[in-house]
């Protein structure tokens, strides 16, 4: 098992770099549920960082319910949900779910290029129409069966931080985080749409078959748009689940965190 080194020159804090490394290793299966993470002393020595930095990274894993500290024993990896073609919860769980999905499914990259931003992408990303953006089209598969067709637009300044190989090897949310971008919120709409011949071929459906369509704009801290994605999902292989809880006795509701 190998993990990336941490780099003080990067804009990402060292503790968060270690958190990303450990989280990716957990989702990849390097640390199985029930197993113990390396000790704080081992991680301190392996990455050449302070004990405080190691502890902060583990605290972040624990806050995501990925590990549990056990007094006198160390840090145990918790059971995490099996691969699901769906995303639930808050921004934190959206990021973790996207990462888990990305690590446990395979991707086929159909297009990767820099193009003038079309009107919808320019509007979502706060750019002038025609400004250069990175455009990618990917098909995600679970157990060799396609379930999503993803079209993303990313500002050129963000897209230049990773390449074609990176986007096939890691989920986009992981690449954004490694580039020092902290995702703060997202806006999305969900609708239904009929499959075009192109979408039908990619998702193994007949043209005209119903699809679930999700359009989402992802923002970094400072209200900076960093990704505009349109995703089409096979309706029998993907579900979107939202939990609601009562906010007060007057009967208003809020989305569960």
C-alpha cells in the first residue's frame, strides 16, 4: 500500500493533505472496515509531519464517521456504505459520497479538451461567453455496467491543475481538493429528460428512454464557481435520496445534515 507524500509548498494545509490521503486509502480498500490505521507515531514518521498535524487529520476522518478512536488501541476504520449510484446528505457527505463512488466505480473518458465556454457554462461559472474552459465527458460504470453520463465544464485556471490521466484515475472532487480548492456549497436542479441517440448508446438504452438529469454548479470558498456539471443517469441504476427532519414545532422542515 502506497500513499502520496505531503508537500508544504502546496496551498492545501498539511493536515488536510494527510486527511485526503487516508480517506482515499479507506475508500480504495487499503484499510478494511475493522482494521486499525497506522499509529500516530507511524504516520508522523512516514510523512515527516508533527503529531498535532496527524491528530488533526484523524479528527477530520472521525468527524466524517470514517474512523473511531479507541483508547489504548488506536484508530479503527469503520464500516462504510457499499458502492451506491447515488449521493445523499450535506456538502460534506456529498463530497465523501462522490469520492467513494469515484473510487469504487470505473470511468471511460470520451472527451477532454479546452473549448470556448458555451452560454450555459459561462453563465454558471461567472465567465464571459467564449472564455476558455476545460470540457470533459465521462461515462461511469459499476461492475462494467454504465449508469451515468457526465459532462463537466471547469474554468481554465482550475482545469490546468490536472490532466487527462488524472481525471480518469481520480474523481473530480478529489482533484479539486488536491488543488487547494475547498468546496463550500452547490446548487443543483433535478429533472427528467429523454435519451438522445448519443446518451442511449453510452448508457445502453433506446433513444427516447427516460433519464434522470442533474445540473449542478459547485462553489469554492468565496463564492467562486469551480465546476458546472450536467449528469444523465440510468433510472434503474441510480437513485437520489434526501432525508428531512423537523426543524421546529411550527412544522417547517430542513434537509438533514
